[in-house]
């Protein structure tokens, strides 16, 4: 009998609204998550402990653990505590670093994880990838996607605006990632999962022309749902291909060469704009129109568009672009396709800044 459908990984529950945290206890009482109510709560700095206090009364047996940061060491330490306590599930509450560390710990422990995001800085809130720092820098690790996720807009509104805006750049990077995936298929015969591609691109399209700003509940809802869709696209594909292309190679290169320059989403948006500049000037097609749309969206939301916006000189950004392919060996993107040398890369960055620096 022919296979008529395929099974797709998706969260049991996605709750994006004001006051969503109030229903977290009921969600954790779902027997598909925890049969006896033995749940661990992992919190980072900021709002995590406050949310944990709200949840405690509705759970008969829970323990709260502080996560030191988004490091492999912190995640492994948390995993040891989870195994020692025989917990049925773990809730990660906080920003991207806390959630990534909790996802990794849950995967090592073999238990489900519920994601409670207090900001919308990147698609890690619902992705099968954890970005963690280690002795040699920062790396991406495959993990199990959260079983359920909660975004309480009350807490998002209270988060630093810069972290919330950053998620916009991460969603827009889907455009670049998708184009790179199709390029790899054409040039290298790489297999493309069209379902994953469609979900990733739809998430970015939903946000690109969305009216309003991060002050609006409506806009934040679209941003949160777009980040969730990006995470699901990666789960469908089985890797980060639908949401990570040359844009993220540049991001990771900047992280390695110039640590703490800017956050993930800010660099993803900048990398996306530059990759589209390369497409527009080298490959043509509709890349110029998409570049204008992306730059307009970044500008509308106060996100970096030029190297100088994140404190990098033209030469430093060019060095990062040249280094970028080394961060994802084996991944074919516009950067590998063009294979620009040092002088060509510097000239391309100079042209980008001159064309869009006004």
C-alpha cells in the first residue's frame, strides 16, 4: 500500500497570549507530559523565578533549578540533576540561553521539555537545535524539540525591547536560508524537503509586511508564531537547513571573530541583507526586490542593516564573510557558490555599505 501521509513532529500545545502562564499548571497536569506531576523547572536570570512561583501551587511535586547560562557545562550539570531526581518532564523558563540549555539537558536525560519563553529573540524557543557555548566558542547541537510551548505576552512586553526585536531578524533569515537550500539543490543535487521549505518561507512572509510594532499584541503574536513555525520547519527537515544559510554562517563567524558584537537575531538580519545584496549584484532575478523589502523591515523595527550598526568596520565585516563558510563545513550557500577571494569580498562589502548606507 502506498504511503499516503507522513508523520510530522509538532508540539502538543502552543499557547501565545496574555496570561498564558496562568494555564501552565493545567498543561503540566496533562498525562501525556507527566503522569505523577514530578516536574523540574529550570529558570535563568530575570523573570524565570517569578513565573516558577506562579506554577508551584498547581504542581504537587516540582523543584526549581537555576541555570547558570547558555553553556554546555550548565546544560550537562542540569541533566545530571534531572536524572538524579527521576523527573518526568522539565520546564525551561526564560530567554534563548536558558531554553537552549534546558532543551539540551532534557535530551541528555531522555525526558520531555516544555518551553516557556519570556522574550522572542530567536527561533530556539521551539526548534530542534540548541546553541550553546563551550571551550572553543559556540556550537549548535541537535536536540529534541519542545513538547509544548508557552509565550505569555505580558512577560514579553516586560522584556528588553532589543531582545524582542531581534526575533524579527531571525525570522527574516528564513528567506536567505530557503534560497540557499534551493541553490544547493540546483548546483549540488541536495535534497530539498518542500514541506519544511514552505513552512519556513511562510513564517517569514507572514512577518515581512506585518503592520504594527513590538508594542502591539497582534504583531507579537505573529512574531511568536513565526518563530514557532521556523522551529517546526527545522524539525520537519531534520536539520537547520530551512532557517540557516549564508546569513547564519556570517552570524557564527562574527560570534567567533568578534564575540559579543550583537545578539543572534540582530546578526541574522544583517547577514540576510548582505546575502541578498550578493544575490542581487551577482545572480540577478528578484533578489533586488526582496533585498529592498528586507532592508525596509529591518529599518522599520530598528534593527541593524549595516556593519557599522553593530560596531564593525567594513574590513572586519569582510573578514567575517570570508571566514563564514568555515563555520558550517559541507553546507552550500551563496557564499560557497560565489567563492569570493579577500579582495572581492572587501569590494562587495564596500559596495553594500555605499548602496544602502544612506
